[in-house]
C-alpha cells in the first residue's frame, strides 16, 4: 500500500506541468465527491441547525450519541470488550461526558500497539477509508474511518467557514504541506490548480525570498478572496509583502488557518499584510475533538461533534485536551490523548452559538522549555507577541537552563529588536536562563512541511533526574 502511494507520487512529480495541473484536478474531484457527495448536504444542514440550539440541547445530543457510540465500541471491538470486562464496567454506565472518567486515557502508542483489536466487526473492509496523520513528533498514525464519519467532519468544518461567509464555491489559495511541485523545479509556477475543488495549491516547499514575488504575482492575477493554510507559511508570505512594500492589488476577504497552532506574532503579520484577522479552527484526523472560531473571535467547542474533556495538566499551565469522537464507529477512540493543551474560558460568548469556550489553544504538550531547576515553562509564543520584525522563530533546547532562539529577521530588524527579544524572553523564563540567539535565513520544516515551534532535544533520563 505504502509502496503504491510512493510510486504514484513519483509518477506525478515526473509529469509535465500541464498534466500535473490535470492530475490535481482529477484528485480534487475525487476528494470533492468523497467529502461532499451523498449525505453531505443533509449532514451540513443538520449541523447548521444545531448552531441555534441551547447549551442543554447540544449537551443532550452529545451524550445521546456518546452512549450509542460507547455501546457499539464495547459490543463490536475486541479491545473495548476486554477493557469493559477487565474494569467490571457496564458500557451503559457511560451515560455522558462526565461518566467518561471511569475509562482510562487512550494514547497514540496504545492505538498503534493494539490497532487490529480496535477495528469494529460491524464494517466490511470495502466500507472503510484509510486515514493517516503526519505527526510532528514520533511516527504518524494510520487507521480507518467511514465515509459518513469523513463527511460529518467536513460538515462541521464547512459550518465554521460558512459562519464567516465563505461559501463552497469560493476560490481558495491554499498554502500547506502537500508536495504538488517537484523540489527540483526552480522557476514558476510554484502552484497547481485543483479546478473542481476551487483551489490554487501553492507549494510550501518553494517559499523563499527570491521566489515569493512569483507567488504574489499569481495571487494578483487570480485574485482568490480566501487564503488558507499553515500560519507559518502565510506569515512568510505576509512578511514578504510588508518587507518589500508590495501591493496585492485586491482585497483578501478571508484568511483561515489550520494544522499548526497560530502564534500571536504570525496573526499580527497576517493582519498587517492582508488587512484581515486570521480565523482558526482546531481539528485533527482522529476526529476526537473540534473547536471553531465564531465571527466574534471566540473559540467554541463543537459539542455535537465529540465529547471533549479538559483535564488538569500535571506538568504546567493549561489543560490537556482529551477527546472521544462519536462519528467513526469503525475504529472507536474513547478518551484519546491528543497531546495538545488549551486554556478554558468560563465567560461564554455573546454570539449565541452553543459550546464551551476555549480562550486559546496552547500548542503541543511538548512545547515547553525546562529551567535549570527542572520546572517547565509553556506558552513560549508570548515572547514573540510584539516582535513584528521577526519573520519567524523557533526555540531549540538541548539542556535544562539553556535555550537557543533561532530567528529569521525581517528587513529593518535592529539591535533594539534583539534587546526586546531578550527582555521578553527573560520575562517568560527568568534571567537565569542562558539564551543564545542564532540568526538564520530559513527554518527547517518537518516532512509534512510544518514548522515546529519548540524543538526539545533534552535527554529524557537527564530530565527525570532533575524533576524528581
Ligand atoms: Zn461565539
């Protein structure tokens, strides 16, 4: 299977550019039908209707689906049949969100180790769609889902986009990790067209100071009203526009971001360059949680999509996000540890849409640095909040009490900015931390094109000795 995918990609990359455009459209049409065919319009209409429900109605709906999902997991998968037996627990006792705490947390490692036992006997292999996650750390995860589960997820994603006025026929400039342009290609076009999906797929792997003018020229020519993608890539484009005082020549109406956590400094660059504040949603292939930004800028938990728990984080600030999706009965994940942190906001939102409110997604579990005394400090993105003359930044830690900040400076970056960076860093991690600042032209990205914000190369054994 893996071999075949590899061959297909190799074949694609050898095609002439015109055929690559055609191949993107063929694949785009296939994805379009898989996502938006069949029951999708009804699923979207139902999801939109639930936007107007009260908190009580949505909680009742969530718990009802959760109960059916847990029952099905316990009856049709060897893993959960055994788990409930070992715990001496009746699946019917999981009556709602709160009752989930009777079950253990499911980690990615457990899923990988026990995958065959997690597959429900209620589905034939032909009914299943393979999913794989790229994973910023460790290996990716491979599992199966159903077409309906896939469409329910797309319905919740499109509900959020439609809250902001984006319609399904809107042309989108996509800046993400798909490798649509061969790495060896050294001149434009650094993009391919997916006509049925209304997308200009820009390559995230060719974005450099001397190629970005071509990206801008393509945007100026096609005028897509909607930019979507990784915030680190959109911020690169934004910084280039600002540095070179370029005019896009048209008004972008929407910028939406996904896949990476949005850093405040990236949001500021994007707003300055495009004149709109980037909107975000939080979701993942495992479909165990979804959080969507409303037009008032608040992040609503999509309670009708998954049963989401926010548990205390024993290692520092923020809450661990634990999710139980109830859309994919083929491979049920109960209380899945997503390894992301969030801060919950108890104030609610005046927009009237239901769902608990999250003040911010705090990034990955491992996005912290360790002080000399062993304590951990998270939310390092705060440091860069007002440092808009930094194009991008990354923190690398190899030993407790010392860290390196890799900085790609923008034009006009001066000694004063470095001083500010040092001040802000000291405010976050104290003055004892040894901070090295390293200036680089580009930052390394993962295989999927994502930018890791904090890279920790701490020796786990050494760390344990210090924290004990
Ligand atoms: Zn709201």
